[in-house]
């Protein structure tokens, strides 16, 4: 499956959680503005994929942004982060680990 956003092409393989799945899965992709032009229906026609873009959000911001989505208990959550941290002198690896835990 591929989805084209401006001049960037996103290609993905179907995650193992979807293999042989007869039930429609709820998938939320949360990220900064780099994912804003992705369309959930382009990523999967068989599962409910929602894209949630938060412009200018840093890794610290995503700690707050993810909470409402996680309360819904989706089957899969994909978080794209750290892009906006690159201009700051911060350890994005440490911050991302805190976000996941």
C-alpha cells in the first residue's frame, strides 16, 4: 500500500496484527504536521485507520496529545514524533521512551 503526500511517498507492509484478521481493527496514527496529508483509507481499506496530526508538537507535547486516543483503547497506535525536537538540543530518544512507557 502506498500513499502520496506532496512529494513524499509512504509505503508500508501490513503489520502482523492485521494478518488473517476477519475483524476490522481500529488504528490511530498520531504525529506532527509531517503526516497531515495522509489519508486513513489510503493506508487500509479493511481497517479503520484514523490520522491525527498536531502541528509543531514536540515529544513532550505528545504525552498530552495521546491521552484522549489511548482512552478509546484502539487496537493499534502508531506515534510519529521527534521531528520538531530536532531544532532543540534535547535527547529525543529519552523523551520518546518516556512517552511509550
